[in-house]
């Protein structure tokens, strides 16, 4: 039996005394909520498409075990190992993402998936966190080493990633990566010339997507003028919030999961609100807010620029994805097809989020040298 005393120098003991236990508790709580809501939402969806009632529940549990292993395993790494792992994951997942354009099956008009036996993976889910860490590394090196072209390398990586996402097409992920990349770029001290250039590219891209992609135009038009198209899913989701009230209709009593095809993925927040009420929705929002604010507060004490940029980028990726999903559920933004982290059904999403938060836990672990440097900086 391993004793986790402070004098124990094993890797597990060192991890235990340096990891942010409150953030870890928040993440495990989200996984628990996800398990409960998988039991609530997915059986009705499975039976509607003639599958065994617990088909999606079992599949989610199958992915949950390796997700926990990934999160804990990655959180054991040091900063240098996190960078190396991000490079490896980016190269492999980006190659697979390009491969989806060639051999990926078409699902709802897009090529985003690759079949692996009885399962399928979405490589872009793994590209996101790896790219954010690499971009943070390049921005940090550009400031640390005069003359190093880190900014241009980061921009080149960004152009490659969003180019493939546009070809799939997956504008939800493209928008998410763009917002997080912009946040890191802003932290790195971009000039007003860069701000204007990137803003122009973003506006031109948005107009082009609306003009050239019928499904993008349809989603925007239905959001701005609901009478212009089918708004069945969002209407039923809003009804779920109204009928759930403050305390909910009770476990298993919801109706929205019986009629929405994406009740276990995109609209699981509406299922939670209908069966468990506004209180459950506020608890879920509170968990996400706690993890984001806790991490940002912890990073404020970090003198390493790379750790600052990478941790803030990964936190933004996690928080913005949750915000987008919940905003779609209450009709604040057009539908994006974005999962709710650790709660929505989805194997690729669950494993990629475990990888993301594993890196975040690794980067925010207490390191003696970091706090000595921080204290010296404050005294200076």
C-alpha cells in the first residue's frame, strides 16, 4: 500500500500533494452528473431508433474508464512532457482529420468521423487542445527568444486547422478554436494592426460561410427569423425549461427526451432542466464556473508564460464549449452541434476532454520553483 505522506517521493505521492484537488473534484462531479443524465436521457433515444434501452449508457461507460485513465495519466506529466505530448497528439490527430476528407463517411452533410471497429472517432476533438498548447508554446517562445518566429508559426498552425475544419465542414469547432486562439493571441500582446487584420478575416469568413454554405445560412436565418424555417428542436427545448419549473417534473418524467433526436447530446441540458428543474441547471452552471474561475485564479500565480497561455487557453476551450452548448439550449445563439463537456453522450468528446483537463491539471500543479520565482517577483 502506498502511503501518500509528504515525505513519500513517489510519482503518485508527488502528484497528490501538488494537483489542484478542488478542480479535480469539480471535474469528477461533472462526470457523475453526466452519468446520471445519460441514464435519464439516452434510453428513450435508443428505443426510438430501435436499439436496446441502455445502448448509449453502456457505450458511455465503456469510454468513461479510459477517459479517467487518460485524465489522471496526463495530469502526472511535467510541463516539458505536456508540450511533447501535445506535439504528438496534434500530428496524429491532424493527419486523421485530413483523412476524414478522403475516407470519412458523410454524416448530416459533413465528413468529420473515422470508423474504428464498432466505434467512430472525431479527430478534430483531439486537435483542439493539442493545437491550443502548441500555439501557447509558440507565443511564449516568441517573447522569450528575440527573433523567434513563434507568432507566424502559431498563425500557420491556425490556418491549417481552420482550413480543414472549413472543408469538413465544421463551423462550430472552427468558431470555438478561433475564439480561444484569439484569446491567447490577445494575452500574448498582439498589436492593433493584428487585431484589425484578424477581425477583418473573421468578418469575411463569416460572410463567406453564410453566402456559400446553405446549412449555415439556414441556421442563422432560423435563429433571426424563426418563422423562416423549422425550429422544432429549439422550441421543444424551450418548452422543457418552462415545464420543468424550479424543481423539475421528477426523474424519468420528462417528455423532451422522447421527441428530440439529439436529447442525449446537444440538448441534454434541456433534459436536465425538465426533469430536475432550474436548480439542477444552476448547479451544472455553477460547476463549470467554479472550474474555470478556480483555474484562472491558480494561473495568476504562475510566472511561466507558456503555462499562463496554455492553461488559460485550455480553460477557455472548456468554458466556451460549455457556454455555447447551454446558450443553444436556451436559444441565445444559433445551433452549433456542440457537446456539453463531460455530460453529453459522445466517446470522442469524452476522451478528448479528459486529455484536455489532464493537461490543465498537469500545468496547474504546484511547482516549488514557480512559487519561489513568483514571490521574488512580487518582492521586486
